[in-house]
C-alpha cells in the first residue's frame, strides 16, 4: 500500500510456505512484480527470502531481461544476495540463433556463478524455447541444470526428458498433474504465492 516492499509480509509468506512443504523458492520471478522493481527493491526481496529460508531449501532469483547486460546485472545482484541458483528466460522478444542463446546463457552463468534454471514461457517472453533449442543450449552451457517448462503442453515435458539430462519442472498451475505424468520432477507454482 505504501509502494514499498513489505519485507515482514514477504518473510511471513515464505515461512508459511516452508512450514507447509515448499521445497524451494523463486524470488523475483518473471510474471510477478519483478519487472516493476528497482534494483534496490530486487535486492531487498531476494535478501529477505534468503534470510527467512536460512538454507533450509534452495532460493533462486529470476534474472530474465531483454538484454544480456540487464540479465547479467540481475545475476550479479542475485549472487551477491546469496541465492542457490537463478531462473532465466531467453532474451525477451528477440528470436536468436543457437550461438546467440549460448552466448547469452554463458554470460548469465559467468555472472551468477550458481546453477541456472532455464525458463520457457512463450507468452511472457515472446520466444518459444523449444525442446530442441533447450537441448542445444544446455549442451553448451553446463550451468543450465533444469528447465521450467511453461508452454502448457505436457508433451514438451516428455520431449525434454528424452532430449536432455535436465531436471524438468512444470511451470503452470493448471497442468501440474499432466506434467508429472509425463516426467517432470517438480513444479514451480504461481498460485502458491
């Protein structure tokens, strides 16, 4: 209501989710308020979640951006704030070649210095990060260890299981069951927030 991060409310929410079985957190995710946060606010959110969780489960930070420079800056900020990993879409709204995606994710990896959960959300990013493309990029960027698949197509989960060694997480609340049935090992829930 004051236009500022409610640290107490955020930490209470994280404590509640942790108490009820959450196995990890993504601070500054892509589809929430992250796009409207200033860099100091992003740091506040990430540090608040990291402090509340206190190492009990992994905390990732969303670092998606429209440019390599911005994603790298977010990844550096996340690393400094103490995350276990970062979550990142391909560069927003700009289709690229495999070598360009490799360069982008390699730069994010170098800045983050923690594992990367790649993220496919065609509606949010304007890019369909297909299973074949994900497999090609992950083969070149070993820091990519998982993918949040948010296309809404459970067949993508099976394709990713067959094409990669990545941990596959369902990225949609309305198809988690289908995702698990086709091979996902986890679920990144938005409605649990």
